[in-house]
C-alpha cells in the first residue's frame, strides 16, 4: 500500500534543514579564541627585553661643549685649540629590543640589528631580573643573532615550531617590549607567507596584522600551541606605529641559522658560483622557450661549482634538487639551504634541450673567483660617440676598464641615456658596458652599429650588459617608424 506524505511533515523537514544550516553558519564565531591568556602565560617567561650599550666617540662630548652645537665647537677650538676635543670622554649609545630564549642552556634568538656593534648586552626577564649576555654569532643577511646568557643552569624556554605548517588565517600572538615598555602581547592572524619585500636575497617573511611596534624587534611570533613560528623583525609604517602590516622571519629559517651559529659561530650557506636574473616574457621569447618558468643564468664563475659541472651562460635553470624554480629569490633560498659538499641535480634548458647536471655545492664563505669572459683586446683610442636607440656609447678604453674594475676591453661603454628612449625603457644606464647583441659578442661600437643596421622596426633586440661586474640580459624593442 502506497504511503502518502503529509504536507505538514514536509514543512517540518524543511524547517529542520533550515535550522541546521543556521546553526552551521553561526558556529564560525566559536573558532575565535575566548582568550590568549594561556598561550601568553606559557611563553611569557621565555620572552626577554634586550638593552644594549655602544660606546661612541663624539667631538661634542666635552664638558665645555655641553650643548653639542657646532658653533660652540668652533668657539672653543678658537680659544683653546683643537686639542680641547682630543681627550673628549666617550658617550654611551643605548638601544632596546626583544628576544626569546629557545634553549634551557640560555640561548636567545633575536634580530641582528638589535645587538649589532653592541659593547654590552643586558637581558631582562619577565620577573624583572637582569643578566649579562654575550653574542655567540649573527647573520646580517637574515637579520638574526644568537646570544648566550650566564648566571643560571636552567632557563625558561619556548619550543620552536614548524613555520611550513602555518596557514594563512591562523591566529598568532606577538610578544615583546614595544617602546621600551614591560612585556606586552598583541594578537592577530597570519596575513600572508613567503613575502619578498626587498630586504635581502633570502626574503621569505611571514606577514601578520598582529601589532609589531618599535621594541618588538627580535621578539617571537607564537601560534596557539605556544610554539615560536617566527621572529618579529619589521613593520610597514609612516609614523613609527603599527599599521597592521608586520613581518616575521619564519622559524624554520631561524632554526637553521641558530643551529649553524651554535655549532660553528656563523651561518653556513651553499654556493653555486653563478650570476642569475629573472626570465621575463621578453627574454623567454628571445631564447625561444615559450612559457617555461625558470631562472636565466647570465654568467658563470670560473672554476666554481657550476662551471665544473658544465653549466653555461644562457642556460635556463628549471629545477634544483628536484624542486621547480621560477624566480631568482627562490633559487637563492634553495641554494643557501644546501650544505657545502652536498651533491645535487640541477636541470637546465639549453638550446631547446633539457640537461641534467650533477653539482657538488661549494661554500659561500669562499666565493673567490672571476667571471668567464671572452677574449681581450688592446685598447683603442676613443671614437666619436653616436646616439643609438636613445643612448650614446664609445669603445671601452684602458682608463674606462680601470675605473669600472674590468680587464675585458671588448664592448661599448654607455655614456648617456636619453629620457623616454627605448634604451631607458629597457633599463640601460650610463656606465653599463654592452657585451652582446642578439647573442653575438660586441667588440666595439662599429659592431654594435652593424648589428643594429640589420634590424627592422618592431624587432626585439637582446642585449647583454655588464654593470659593476654583474652581467644582465635586457630586451629592447626597435621603435616603429
């Protein structure tokens, strides 16, 4: 017998579904932490205030020149002679920052800029007690430093977490001593990961909207499990206060630098011995590689690891040790993380073919070497400069080479660039030396003009220049008539 479903039963089911949906939608606010107190209480004893003293010699530090006024200096020198300042007492310059104890033996992680050039370092704990600290080692490239405390056998410490597992949107707290105040806590979320902001070759910052103010530098960024996932380092600000854009060094990077400094006193980084640049769409067209992502190799250091492995200028590096690479910063970070003497595979694209090369990584601390260059020629007298594509250039002379610190006399020295010209648009600057045109060596200005004469309006010109010993490829478009 067929059963009839009554209308009021259907209405009841629909109401139950709607209520379930409403319950689901209103469950989200329960994810917001009721309080950050437990996390802050757990990590607080390991977060420290760092004050440094630097002894500086000042010509305006004598009792006679109490006001530090240059005109007063002239006055006293006129009547008492310049010797009045020779015995000027040194002055103390102080600064404040934060740090975090990451080992019970008393090792502290902080920013290099907090303790740089300090003659004396004092560390204050949450309980107000102060201890002297010594600098174990620092790394300016990542702005990290490691200190060692003395005075106790066991120190409060906090665990270092895994910054690779942190997700955008996760809750975090920033701890430190902003504006020289006692320990404070601010909260926020992870806004972004892997930020490159132009601070150095190893940029890979965590961005957060947790307030990071002056004095927070070197303090920890902590997840909801109470682990350090970053070292606070800088903010974007117009007034000195927080605008909700702060940056922290990922703790995975900090752990590696920390372990290197503890074990050897300095950061250890791998080295390939290459000069690289971004593979722009214009350069990709010139090298006929389509939409392939990679990093363009512009020069190789003679007898360096890459040279010994067979890498060549104009190779396009597409993978390093099994990982795809698309930007120079990405490749630099991967190489830096690799240990010296480690053997890895690099895949390059050369003349349309892929080649897999085995490379023994070198030590960045020993980077002596010279670029592999073409033949050299005797100096020629300067020729009349001529405007070519919006720049003027001449043959490289011995005096030019000496001033620019190069022994290669082949090429064309750019002496000026016209504003708004194709040359300026391509990025050419006065002082650049043009070494190649369309992958052909340019020995002098005459060869440059010959190469230009073969081009048609609308064609693209691949130019290799040398700027302060650094080779760079550029693309210039021939203007339409």
